[in-house]
């Protein structure tokens, strides 16, 4: 009788427990591992290079804006100087 109980209850219960464990615990771990292997993500070296390039581009953009402001100021100053010399009698 105990052998029949073992065969009828314990073995199917152990198989179901192992199946649930594999499905809910091991499967997500294996999927995450496969995803990490296929797509490792950005490398730290590339992140540093990208950050450095972004900072350089930002600095260049600010330099261009400053130069544009200076050129506009020079144009206005030149235009005012021409007006002043044209309207002044000689």
C-alpha cells in the first residue's frame, strides 16, 4: 500500500512542483540571460565617448552663437557709423 501511495501521489506531485519551478523561476532567468547575450547594450567606453562628443558639440554650438552675436553687433555698429558719417556735413 505505501508503494502505491508513493507512485500515485508523491511522484506526480514532485513532477508538478518541478514543472512549476522550471516555468516560473528558471524560464525568466534563462530568457533574461539569452536577451543579455544577444543585446549586451552600450559599452561603457562608447558611453564616455558619446558624452565627450556631445559636450564638444555643445561647446561648438555656443561658440557659433557667440560669433553670430558679435557679427550682428559689428553690422549694427557699421551701419550706425555709416549713417552718422553720411548725415554729418563736411
